[in-house]
């Protein structure tokens, strides 16, 4: 199988999210180019305006979970930066797209989280990771990288982890 271009994966996620919004009668458009902090602008039937930032991952198997020593089993994770710890806006939502790319089938899953949930999670997750590594006796560098993980029902997590069952297809924000 050919190696995927990251930009193509990102665009696939954005177009997939846009199609879901269109099916829900939302007036939405992609912000092509250099629009900071937003991939899709949305106007719902009540004429409210929302912004949607789309983050996409793609895998080649139907594996149910990934395991991290510190955080346990989770569906998938998306790379974020430190700046997301501070972005809280009631009109901003994040759509985390999880694509399973199999030879004969493409499966898209959508997890829509409000910005306050994302900000709280990435901040607490990073602080917990730093603490856990220090307790293991490891020297850690405080980087700007953060991860947003989507957790699985029934798993135990060190913090308030967004669960797939709560946020999958959470299109009700519009």
C-alpha cells in the first residue's frame, strides 16, 4: 500500500466532516488557505455561527484499541500543541476524525468535542504524563506537544478522559 500524504488525510477528514454537516442541513464551508484556528465555518438553521477544527488520523487495521503504559487502552489519539490548553470558546468545536483505511472499505468515525473539554483534557493529560514520568524516575522535557485521546467505556483513566460513547457523532452542537 502507498504511503499516505498527511495533507491528503487531513483533507479527507475535513471533507468527511463537511459532508456530515451537509446531511444535517447546516450551511457549512471549508476555510481553504491560511485561516487560523478553524477548518469549517458553520451556520445552523437558527442562524447561529460555529467554528469547527478538524483533526484526522488514519490506520490500516480494524484494531479496537491502542494501549499506552501511562494511560491504558483508548480508541485513538490526535497530536495537538500546547496552545489548545488555553482555547475555550463556546462557538468552537473540534471534530476528531478516525479513519480505518482497509483495502476494500473505508470506515469514518467522528468525535465532536467542545473547546472547553479539549482544553481541560490536553492540559490535565500533559500534567499527569509529566508527573507519571517523574515518579518512574525518568527525566522528562516539558515539550509543546500534547495528545487528545478518545477513551473507551469501561476503562479506568487517570483523568476526565473524553469517551467514544459520549462524543461519537455528537453533531447536536449545531
